[in-house]
C-alpha cells in the first residue's frame, strides 16, 4: 500500500485527493524533528509546507522507502534538496499556485503605505481622532517601479495600471516585446530608483539580487519613495533601510518578508513609517486550496504512474526515456550554466542544436535542461520543468535545431545565445556516451570537464601567462585541479578553463583580471 505523510497543516482537500487515488494518508502536523525522523521510514511520500524542516538526517531515516517530497508552495529552502537528490528522492513544488495572492498582498501594502492605514487605525482605536495627522497620497498618477517583472510582478503591473499608475520595470530577463505586451516601460535599475514614487520587489533571492536595495541604491532613490517587499527577505539592506526611514529619505516601507524569519526581534521594528506583516503573501484560503490540490495531484501521479511535474531536482520524463537522456541533460545543464555565468543577463534568444546520435532523442528535456542551467544562475526557483515557461514569459526566443549529419563527434550538443552584442556559442559532447565534455567555447576549441569551482579566463596568447596565473593562485593558497587551454591562433585570443579546489572571491578575481594580457575573468560554479 502506498502511504503519504502530510506533516504540516494543509487544506483537507489534499488528503481527500490522496484517498480518492487509493493512497493511504496520515495527517500529523506539528511533529518535532525527532518524531518525524522516527516515523518517516514508513512512508512513500512526504507533503509539507514551510514549517517542517527536511534535513539530511530525516532523509537518511526515510530510506529506502521515501520516493517523493512535495512542497505545497514555491520555496524549498526548508528541504535539503541536494541531499534528497543524492538519495534519489524527487522534490516537487507548486511554483505558480499563489501568484495572485502574493500580488494582491503587494497591492494592499501599497494602499496601506499611501494612506498610513495601520497607524491611523491604531490612533483611532486609541481614541485620539487625529484626522489632520494622517495626510496620505494618491496612487493614481504615481510611478510604480517593479524590481522583477515575472509571474507575480506582471500581475502587480496589471493591477497597478488599473489604479492609473505608471509602471516601470527593471528585470534583465524582460524582453522589449514582453514589456510592450504588459504595458510597462523597461528601464535600468538606476533609472527606476530615480523615477519611482513606489518600489515593489518581485525577484527571487540569489547572489545577484541579494541586497539589491543596498545603502547605495537607497541613496539613489527618489526622496520620499515608498518601498514594498513581499518577495524575499535579504533583498533589502535592513540597516540601511532603517537609516533612510529615520532620515525621511524613504517615506515608508511595507515588509512581508525579513532577512531572518520568524522575525520576532528585528532592529527595524518601531521605525517611523514602517508597516510589517508576518510573511502573509500566500495566506489566503484560495491559495491554500490551490497549492494543496496541486501538490496532492502531482505526488499521486508520481507515486502511481511515474509522472513527474514541477520537480526541482529532475525533469519531466517517461520511464523509458530517462536512462538514455540523463547524460545529455547533464551536459545540457552545464552548457546552459556556463553561458549564463559568462554572458550574464543579456540573453535575448537561445538556440539548442543537436547533431549525430543526439538528433535521435527527445529534445524537449534537453532544451529544458539548457534553460534551467542558463536561468538558474539568476533564479532560485527555476527547474527543468518550469524553465521553458519562464523563458517564454520573459520573451526569450527559444529554437530547437536538429542536424542529421554527423560531424567531428559521434554526438554533439551546441547552445547559441543571441545578445545585444552578437551571438555566443558553446558546444559539448559525451565521452563514452556518458561523460559530458566541453569541446568549443565561443569559437575556440577546448576539451574540458565542467565540474565544481572553475575560472574562465580570456587573455592574449603570450609567453609567461600560465606561470603568472599559477603564481597568483598560489599566493592565495588556491590549488589547481585541472588546467584546460585553447586559442584561436598563435599570439591571438586564448582561453583558460581552470578547475580549482576553492571558490574564487572578488578580491582574487580582480587580481587575476589585472594580470598582463588578461581580457576577462569569470568565476564559475557547476
């Protein structure tokens, strides 16, 4: 008998769906870590929300029976996904089940800021009747700056336009065509900061977006700006925001998320102009029903039929295709991640080409893996399932090209991205039909394994460069694991792909960039 444990409070329709599909289900919210560890080994599936932490210890206790973990919601930060992947456990989420709810909460925060509703409510209920104290502003005619204009941000844009606001958006993935469709003006971050009367954040928390509203960014913001964050804690420098509120440079801020949660003690609390809610973005009855239904249906399909939907650690695949496609998808994800890290956010189009033996395969999962690698550099919620949807939403032109010919390699996969500055192409193959290898990077032949921490260096081919590079790394106690070289011609442009045992920090990257003849240095992670 297939058994599922629901370990967090969830709409009862989830349990009903499991039972309708013939799955035995136990609802036990509020288990301690020890209690969960004790019983998890008796279940095939685990359904959670944000309260239950699924650690490596829990996963060890779950083996060998547990097959799938379902998160009713988008964030999987409470689940040790790498540990689950290593143990062969699928992790699923419901990335779009609460989009409208979160967007509406952001709009509610805009109104609360504009009319000082929480403070006015407290004052009135205290019997003070301070009518002249609370002089608000209208939303109509104001400029709303969206940092992030994906699924939720685009809904906020639509609602704001209904309020007669002008919407400008900063989103590296937002194409000009998509911006026109949404009726928003695409701008760079500095221009948004200078123009926006209100700023609302709708971007995931990544290395690129962490602290995007930094002390420097807040200083560039329009005086009197009001800020809403219903996305992720950590996007705003909270200490800098507190100072800006106290100075009056920021007229108000409404936060639903915080850098540390639960936020029971935060230095921001009590700051004039601050409105706080306890991470309520997804807290509506409709959203709770939607994500509960979705996760129960997804888990049931996997446990009973093998169907995989919205998995964060593997693509949608049939049982027959999976063994043959797995090494190709590993190669595809690495090529996409390489391009994403080197080219950055300028990508406007993506061509996925397969040649030789690869041309006989189902190309969709391969394309999904390329896009997941490419966009995963900038988003913590992209997977091989939702990456094509997100690419389409942002206006990326994605093409799949098959070549029946067989060239220099028995099988070849190439990824070409179009940018505002031209096309960039990388290609790879499989050694022994299973080991991914890079064979071409931006027109330069090179043979390299893409794994772990690496450094991509473009330099002018000249004697002494390798020695200078090795010396610089040695001074910082960074050990070289592998060293791969290629060049266009003697004395011309050359590239080095260096695998190292430790991550390369900004200080060392800057030092390497200053070596004679170096044109570009990009730390890579695979």
